[in-house]
């Protein structure tokens, strides 16, 4: 047997001996802590119990009770969270700072107001350096926003902005910037404002997408 034939047979045997890898079902699964305004599962909740609870990651055998599933982030008793998809015994929850999976028995769900009054939208909503200002205007909402990447105080920062007025449909608001290129979707789920844009609202990597909370004293 020549050395080339032997090498080919040896390599083939090695490949056959390696067990097939299980498909990574989490590779195409959207992140748990990435709620969007049009999520059908979107609802409110608050953390129950007397102690804080760790957010859990997804992955092989996670979320679950194993220590390997626990992140370094926690939700405090009574903390408001946005709830999304569910798995047996667990629910996706996102707070003002972070999110992940929480045990179902540590979360009490409540519905989102399906038709909040215009006054409920009003205020200055913040996510890090990004800001969205909402003001009732007749039977609609006047909205303006500023966003930065990587941060406002990192120079030169890429900037983005939008301005527009629209009438809410229930707890949803669809805005098209006066320029026509930028569109922004918002969902009011007090104390949160869920925002997503089409990534045409500013410079490179600038986006308004995320979960905003109202700046104190602006309503």
C-alpha cells in the first residue's frame, strides 16, 4: 500500500470515528432579552419572592437550575420586567438594565394597557445616551429622538436623529421621519418604551432600537 493511499484511508477512518455534532438550535434563535414592539408575546410582569433571582442564559441544558446557567446579573424583588417567550418552567424577562430567562414561579405577569391615553406617552425616555422625547399633539404624538454610536462622549461619535408626528394605534406608534428614510416603531408598556428602527436613522451603527425608561420628572 502506498503512503498516499494509507494517509487517505487513515483520514477517512478518523472522520468516521468522530460522532456527529448535535445541531445548535440556539444559533438561529433570537436573543431572549431583545424584545421588539411587534412581539406577540410582549407583556409586563414583576419579580416575586423575598430575594433577588439570577437571570439565566440559554444554551445546552439551559435555562435550568444548574449553576452554569446563571449569569452574573440579578433581578430584585418587585422589579418591573418585560416578558416575552416562555419555555416549560421559565419565561424570558427583560428589565431596565439587562435580561434573560427567569423561573416562571418567580414572575407575576400582568397585561399591558392596550389603549393608553396620550398623556401616558409623554416624557423624555432614555437608553444610555439615546433619547426619545414624546409630546401629545392634538390626537397624535409628536416625537423626536437623538442617538449616538459608540457613545455621545466618544469623539468622533456617529449621530442619528428623527422627528415626526403620528397617531397611536392602541399602544403602538409608527413614525416616519420627515426625511422619509427613517422609520421608528414604538410600543408603550409602562414603565417601558420599546423602540425599534430600520437602521436608516443616522450614521454607521447608529440605532434607536432598545428598551427605554422615562427620565424622572418628565411626565
